[in-house]
C-alpha cells in the first residue's frame, strides 16, 4: 500500500493524493490548483493522473482547492463513485456550478479586455461547464459522519467531523493490505477548536499513518476573544474616514463567520451605522445550505436557531444576487462593508469592488483567510504598491488589514495536539505533512520529531510513501 502525493505537496492548494492498494486506487480529494492565472490554467488542464484507472474519490470537503477538479476528472474518463458527507454533497452542487460559471464569465471578460485594450495576457478557456458538474453530482454518494462504508473490495471509509467548514471531514480509510489491516487518516483541512458555528474536530483512533494539513505549522493564531475587538477597530476607523471595507472572502464558511462576527458587534452596539452587503450569489446559496444542516452546528449556534435568531441575519445586512445591484453597491456613496468572493481575489465580483476602491486611501481591504503565493490576495497582503486587476496596474492606496483570527485552519498548537491525540489512540508511526508551504512544514516537522514521532515526511509532488 502506497500513497502518491499529486497535489498540495509543499504548497497549499490543489489537494490530490492517490492511494494505491492491491484492491484498487482511491483518490483523496480532487482540487483545483490556485495561483498565477497562466500557471494555474496550465497545471489544472494537464490533469496529472490517469482518470480512467481510479476506482473511487473520497472528498474531504467542498472548498474548490479540494473539489474543483472533479468535473475535469470525469471529462478525462473517471467512471467511479465520489464519496462525501451529506453537507459536502449539497455544497458541491452550488460550488461546482459556480466554479463553472465563473470560469465562463471570466474567460469572456478577459478575452474581451484582451481584444479591446490589447492587454498582454493569454486568452482563457473554461476547464469545464455545467454539464460536467451535473455528471459529477450524479456519481456522488453521501455518507454520514461516523458510519463505516465500503467503497471498494477490501477498502472502507469513515468520516469524522473536521470542524473546518460545513460538512468537512477527517477521512479514515481502512484497507486490507495483503492480509494486514491498516488505517490511513487524512485530516483534509483541520479546523480550529472553540470556533463559532461548527463543532470541534473529532479525534481519529487506530491510525497507522496520518496525512495532515500544515498550513499554519509555523505560527499561532491570536486568541479568538481578540477578534471582535480588532474587527470593531477596523470598522470604526474606516467609518471615520467615510470609506468602505472590502472583504474578499471564501463563500463557504468564511463569509458566514464574518457575518456572524458583525452580528455580534451589532448586538453589542459596537458597530458603526454601516450597511453590510454580501455580494455573492454563491454565498447566498451556501447560506441556504447551512440552514439545512443543523446537524453540523455547535451548541451555541443550535441555541440561536432554537430562539429563531439566525446567526446569518441582522438589521442592515443585505444579500446581493443580481449584477445590477452589485454595481450599485460599488458606486453607493458613504461607508459600507462589502463581503464578496473569491477569497484569494483571483476571480468573481470582488475584483470589480477592488478595482473601484483600492486607489482610495479612505477604504480598507480586510483579508480574512490564507492567501496562496502568486495570487492577487497575497500581493495585497504584501502591500505591493502596484497590483494588477483585470490586466491593468493600479496603485494600492487603501489600508490593508489582515485578520488571521477568522482563519478556519488549525494553527501550530492545534496541529501538534491533534497528531499527539491520534498517536495516543492508535499505533501511529508515520506522519506526512501536506497542504502547507515548505517553511511552515519544516518547522512543524521539527516539532513533531521533538515529540518523538518516528517518521515525519514532507513529500514533494510525485513522491510515494509506502505504509
């Protein structure tokens, strides 16, 4: 039995790991690589695996860097089954359709700009369309948490709650490996403890090998209690400047967490009189999916729902769906908060809001999630004086605020604690660090070795680990 690390190896995007057994080949996640547009398109269009040889896909959660290549996998000949939690399947229905639509819209817009303004960019073609997405959904089977389910001869899967986003799962893969029982544990993206809305991650037992994300392996998040104070300060000073707060946000989970935080401030009387716009059709649809899955919520959120006090609604909050309303939000005078996708500023409506606001020093760009290298979001975090939006360079004069407190990823202490608790509950000997940048992985590897983990690996793309 071997694990081949295809994507998210020494990087934080494009999660894709192929498990080879005597019974078959199981793909853990099938995510899009996100980065420079030209590089991302080249890497995603050249799917680095033989889709026809894969027996099943096990999906940890619905984020596009974990699920976004599924339609392309079917285009290339995959005819197996995709297994996911019920909430993840529901989320993929809207997220993959949105990904296909964004690819088509962005391709039309960019190609129009190239033709009209003679911008030095490569023409863009969508990787897949809505018909491909429908074919994926037809092959998805929903498996509830903590139910062991066979997915191939000699291979069973069990999902545990990862606490990262709605429906996210820690995958336990039980394999009969030449007569020997082995359990592989894959964290997907591991959530933080004591975060609002979702439950804390569950601990896997009996694991022989742990494949764990390492996004924040070299740093600690600030106390969650400081989050509201920092957010209130950002809102006040931007309001005092009569500016707008632009929040590039992943439509899944992050947007809902920001809305919930704003609701808390509004109830406490700590938020200036600023209207809040969630300008993302996808976020509207995802919030509806949230309402259908209270089984994923923590106790605090369930109590709010029982009191008919939705965490995703408050006075002054408006969900924007149509394009004309989106344009009006951008041009509206006065202060406001605009939450818009995508989270790394590589596509979607947030690009239009950034185009209209980044050159005005009254405004604020508030970054609430990890920004992969070579993305527009990373360049904003680095506060580069010039940033390119739709092929045109613009001065970055707006204030940039990074709010890591919103991160849905486990930090260094959470990652170490999770690995140790898994070891305490099983014969764990091998750990492989994925979904992280080399610096973060090197730090985390050293700390795990200090804690006497026998084998800690940082696989490169294409590496194989024999269990």
